[in-house]
């Protein structure tokens, strides 16, 4: 940390410089405002010790000038002419602390260390915000391009801006995390953090620290304070994946946080309030787990304000072509490939395969095929028993442009959905547009383009 001592007393500057350098700080000195501003212009200064009387100059004016130009610099006032009104004015102008001369060096060091902690935390938060900003832009692109069942998108449109807890259930690989991200990034929460944690991957001690954070010295290895996922999520979304694997002990602690909207870090006593929305996901049958007393019924009902059930891929085969197209495009971008076509025989077999691993398995298979392909098409996929029945020469030699195929079937499906919703809403344009999550103008255009 770089500290600038701005004081016209040479002896005080030298004495403080010596002590602060022993403490490991880089120290600079200035006797007036001109020198101080010159150093600030040339060096990265984190903390300034500022005398309010610099010969004939007013240190308070320099305080205001520095805070206007470099608001992140922490300024500690040191003065031999301290008054209550002066202290109030300095604090209102942005000073971090106000100390009177003769300086108590231990008190000064304590104040400096406190500012160092604040600056470090602000720096970490800035890095976290940048990471979150990058993450948000990436997730907006990814989640908006993956197709979900129409009934799921319908629920998402209704809850995306609501501060309610949501429970997403479905087999492994059905798209629970994608659904959670779609909820977050498609609504008013999009510019807030989306923080996730896998509840099945950590033991109780680790998950408690990850969720609530810990104070320095809370346990062996806790060398510094750590913010938990609840705290980092802020007013955003906390995604609790595989909530069904959480122990009863941790379920009780989570329930208390949800009910009280507050928690303490591990090893701490300070109440920290939380305003994040919780989206939980599970591949377990939680109702059955409640009956068997493996999951708390009160927590189940707290999480299950809105429930979204994702059907397995074998029950939504109409979505497979869209997913295949998306995963091909994704792999093309990531691995610099150019797959454009797929044999019609393979596509038919993809549609007929039960996909026990659901969307995740499909993505892995398509990515593998793109990686191992030559040219702009692939004719085989690496999954057990997949090659059986693939010897039809006509099917194998017939290729389709998957994007064109998807576009064609998208138009057909869109027309069917529009027709159905219009009929259910008695052709009321406002209510139909609201259910579909589109504007009235867009709806009118689609009605005209589909001849409805």
C-alpha cells in the first residue's frame, strides 16, 4: 500500500515515514497541496495522511479537491487544531478518520490497517464485479439460444421478475441449471449476480463456509475473512443445485436464513441481511424424501413457492433437432470447425434414441462428433449401440442442412403454438401476447406471417 503524508512539519513527516516503512508501507511526503497533487498525479496513492493547516493553505480545500479527483483514496486527517465542527466538516467531505496531534502512533496504525482492509475488499469486489459482468454477457448469449419446453418458458415469463423462491426438478442432464439461468438473465435480475453452489459436492463444514462465509480464525486454515455465496449474491439469485443431497443439519440452517433473511459468518456474531432470490434444483423426488423424513417439509414448502418440472429428453424429442443445431454451432465456435450438415439417417436415429443422460449426454456426443469430424459433416456418433441400423445406404448418403431443417420446423411449431394460444385466449391480442412473452406488435406480425 502506498501512503502519502501531507504535512508542512518536516520532523513529523520524517518520523511517520520511518515508522510506516518499518510496517511495510511505501511512503511519500509532501509539504503543500501542489506537491501532494503532483505526487498523486504520478503515483498510485491508496491512503493520505493530511494536515488541515499547510502553512498558509487550507487542508480542507485540498481534501475536497482530492476526493473530487480520486474518490477512492482514503484520507485520514491529522491536525493540531481539532474541533468538533472541523471533524464533522471533514467527515462530510469524505475523510475516513480524524486524529488530533500529538499523534498516537498506535491509534494511527490501527486506523491505517482498517483502511487497508477496506481498500482490499473494494478491490476484490471490483474484480468480482468485472468477472460477473463478463459472466453475465456470456450467459445472456448461451441461455437465450437453448430451447426449453414451451410450458417451462411460459412459467419463466411469469416469474422472471418476481422475488419468489423456485424449485426446479428433473432427471440429471435435463437442463435445470440452464432453466435457472434463463429465469435470471431474461428478467430484471439480469444485471445482478447469479451465484451457484453444488450442494452434493461439499461436506457440511465446507458448504456452511461457502454459503455463509467465515471470519479470520474461525477454524484451522481460515487465514482471512471470506464472503459467503449469500453475501456475494446480494440482491441477485443464489442457485442451490442438488438441494436434495443437503444434510438435515444444513437444511435447518438454510431454513433459518430463509425465514429470518439474515445469517452470521462462521465464527462471527454480526447479523448480515440477505435479499437474494433462491432457485433450488434437484434430481431427487423431494416429496418422497419428505415422507421418508430425509428432507424437511418446512424447507420444502419454503423453496417450492413455484415449481418447474423438466421432462426427460425422451419425452420431448421434438426439441432434439434444435438442441443438436445449437450444440453443433457451439462446438464449431469453440474448436474452429465447420459442420453444416448431418446424414438424415443419423438424425432419425438421434430422434429415436432414448438419451438416458438427457441433454448433457446429447451435448457430449455431439461435441465429440464435431471434434472427430472431417469436412463439413459427420456420419457417426460415439455412443453405445448407436451404429445398429445405420447401414441404409440411401439414408447414409442423404444429407440435410440442420439449420434449415430447424428453421422449417420452428416455423411449423410456432404456428401451432400461436394458433393454440389464440384459441385458448379467444383471440384476445393483449392476453395472448402476455402469455407468449412478446409485444402486441410482434404478435400481429406473426399472425400475419402465419396467415392466422
